C-alpha cells in the first residue's frame, strides 16, 4: 500500500507527461478524405448533388454560373459523387481532414463560371471533351465545334445551314 502512495505522489509532483509525435501517422491506402472540386473541369450538371445521400454536396445554377457547396460534417465519405461525376471534376483527398474547432469551418464553396459562347459571347453550359467522347465517340470536328455554341447560336447555325439546301429544292 505504501508503494502505491509514493508512486501517486511522484506522478502528481512531476505533472503530466506525453510523448510528442514528430509526424502525423499516414492514412491507410484507399483512405477517402474530403471531397475536392476542380472547378476548371466542372460542367455544372448537378449529378454530384443528385447522388449524395447525406446532402453534403449541393449545387444550384443560374444562367452564368454553377454554385457548388460541400459540407464535410454531413459527408459519409462514400465517394458516390466522385464516381458519378461525368467530367471527372471531383476527387477525394488522400489525407485526413485537418483538426477544426468550429462547426462548418471546413465547408467549401465554389462558383463555377460558365464559358462564353463562341458565337455571341454569352455564358453557356460547358460540354467537356470527356463527356463528348463518351456521348459520341466518332464525332467529327465540325460537330464538336457546335458544342462551343449556346443553344440559340446552334439553332441559328442549323437554320443557316439549311437555307442552301432548301433553295436547291425549289429549282
């Protein structure tokens, strides 16, 4: 009994002692961390928000841009958003998230501007190369260039391309 009291007195007198780690322990292979958005690849389709069961990824769009938001506090790290992104704009960090002390401190927001139409200059929803290759793998360059136009300019292009054909039929 006397020995235990001496050990307790010694521990109280010395104070707490912890071992300081010189580095963070690396996460295991296949670790799924925070969802990251490459806004240069995002097409604003909203598929990530649609498949997110925890509603940690949300998105809204208007005529000029797509507003993307991620709340890691709600995320289940299932990677469905990453798997379903048609433009490969989403990825997951291989590192564990940083320590934070306030709710919503790690929330992320991105405003993804839509590119300008090659015809009129107004913003239009993008059609990335990966999506075009998936949708129509044997598309020629002229058709591919049409996806750089907004819907109104594309319609105008189709109307103008039909005029010579219609004029030939009248003769």
